[in-house]
C-alpha cells in the first residue's frame, strides 16, 4: 500500500461514510489497533478512543449531531492511523506512530468543538 494522499483519503472516507457496515468495521479495526498499540500511541490514545466512540455512535444512529466535514476528517484520520505503510511505517519501533499522532492530532484539533460536544453528550447519555 502506498503512502495515502489527502485526495485518496477523502475519496475512501466518502465511500466509507456512505456504507454503515464498512464504517462500523473501520471503527472495530481501529479500536483493535489502538488497544494493541496503546503504549506506542499513549499521547493520543484517549482522544483517538473518543473519536472512535463518536464514529460508532454515529453509525448506530445514537448520535447524529456530527457535521459532514467532521465525519470525513475523522474517517480520514482513522484510515491514516490504520495504514501501516504511511509516511513513517508503523513497524519502525519508536518512530512509526509519530506521523499517525501528527495526522490524528491535526484532525482532533480541527474538530475539537464537535468532539467536545460529543463527549458532553456521551456523559449525559450514560446517566
């Protein structure tokens, strides 16, 4: 697999957001990857998990207050995170997730308000 371009990530994200089964599978795959590599991605692990919960709540219909742009950016970040052969291959111990952290961090920063709104909703939904 090649280093994903922004245009390719956008196209792939658009296809995925239109197919709930694929989106749900993407979330499961990313969650398993995050769990397996928690110690290597500890700096952004909690926020990534929050992002994955947002996507799962969206796909199940429990939470739909997500702008289209936020959905596409989130899915693109997850696709990048899952790609082991991105800018810095994930198998390079100690360095492989630096680019993932950068991409996920940039997306998290750009969707901060939407993610905060989801986290607030999630707290009240659990009570």
